[in-house]
């Protein structure tokens, strides 16, 4: 069973879930709460929100948290792995990610995998933009995506 707790941040309410050893979910909508989870603040969720708060106030560029992805297809996991390699302050297009994982024509599927990223912000799906530089799609909404990219000064 996972523990999940909700925190108010400068970009809105964020849910953080953990499995006892690692962060498994970071999400923006309470309806995205993992099934079979208890509302309980833990040392690990406290550590995660402390690091997220530092990130959101420009005091942290890299997260130092154990994470564990317990869902997704092999393709989605490849995409999420590529997202983790996008440096702070930089962006990539969906096409760039598709090429990086060896599926150059799968940029639409990359978009769908990006949308299903279970650990938002920490796995930086907000750093993926349209090939023309346009901000498209984000689970937390385009406004939050824009705020995160502005915070990182990459737009």
C-alpha cells in the first residue's frame, strides 16, 4: 500500500505518493491519487516536498530522492528514462525524445507516454515542447508548464 499526502505549493496543490522506500507518484489532481493508498504524511513525502519547494523557489536544480516507477509499458519507461536526462533549463521536442529512444517516427506516442509520466516535475516531462517551440500538453496544465519552464529560464 502506498502513502500519499497533498501539499499546497506556489503552483497549486501537489500530491506525492511513496511505497515505503521510494517516491512513486507526483501529481496535480486529487483524482490521480493511486489506488490502494492511505492519506498519510511520511518522512519520505516530507523530504520530497522540501526538495520540490526548494526547486520551486530556484534553490534546487537536481532532485536527490529515491524514485520507483511501478507502472508503464517498456516504451513508456524508455520515454521516462529519456526525460530524466534532459538537463535543468533545457528543453527537447517530442521528436527529439523519439529519436533518442530509437523510434524517430513515434513522436505522437512519446507525447502520450509523456502525458502518463507518474512522477511529474521530478521526471521533468514539462521540459518537452513541440518541435516548433510551442508549449503543448501538460498534466498540470499549460500554465503550470509555462511557470516551470520560466522558473528554469528555458523559454
